[in-house]
C-alpha cells in the first residue's frame, strides 16, 4: 500500500483528525503557551520527604473552603495561576508540607486573598482555628494554627499565608515537631 494512511478518510474525517492534532501540544485552548511554573519551596528543602509539583488553578483553590462565590472572588481579584509543591513522608519534624505560590494581577488582589483566608479561617481549617499577624521578609499576612480534633495522636497543623506585591506564598505543614518557629524558618526559605 502506498500513499497517505489518511487517503481513505472522508473529508470530514480528515478535518476532525486535523483539528484534533491542532489541539494537541503545549498550548491551551486560548492559543497561548501555559504559564511557566512559579517558584515554590525547593524540591530538596526537606530531606526525607518526597516532593511532587503541579500547577494550581481556581478549581483546585476553591476546594480549600466551602465559600459561596469563591471562584468569582478569585477571578475578580485577578488570580492568574499558581504552582504547588507537596512534600510527603516522615522526618523528625514534618510529615506533610504544601508550598504554594499564587500569582495575581495586582497587590490588591493578592492581599484580598490573604485576608479572605484569615477572615474565613473556620471555613478553611475548622472552627477554633487561631490566627495571628505575620510579617517576614517584606511579606505580610497570617500564621494559622488549625483547630484540633482532640485525637490522641494528632499532630499540629500550621499554615502561613502571606503576600508581597502581586504574589501570595502559602505554606501548610504538619508533623510531630511542627511549631510556629519551625514553620516560620521554612517560610523564610520559600519564595
């Protein structure tokens, strides 16, 4: 058999294949290349824990808390994209750490997101969660100690969410020796 393997397709079949092929590749449906990953806590920052990185968008962020209109709020604040690196395993201090960097179009949008997390902390981390102001390295926001469940073997769950200009840094950590000072030391190493 000679010729193209597509020679036996109808014109409509050939068009469908051409359209499917055009849709494959590194561009999204808007025709623009996907954004480059944002910097997060380095993959080798926590020896003994394995790291996995992925993009994070509005759909994933809205799973953090059951807030009516959350997706619309994020869009209105100019959320553009984000990157998340999750560390899992066992170390003397941490068993799970999530480092996120979120990009907004403006500092106002980034600050609005940080404030929402603090104002609606019960929706994010349960009633009884504690919030205190946090300033570090030109970033401002909050340190959160998530509500406890009272379980015998429960480990502390701490979250830092801060912004500088149009970026938000989010650091979530738990483990047997997770303390505010250990989280703040880790945050100092996060972009």
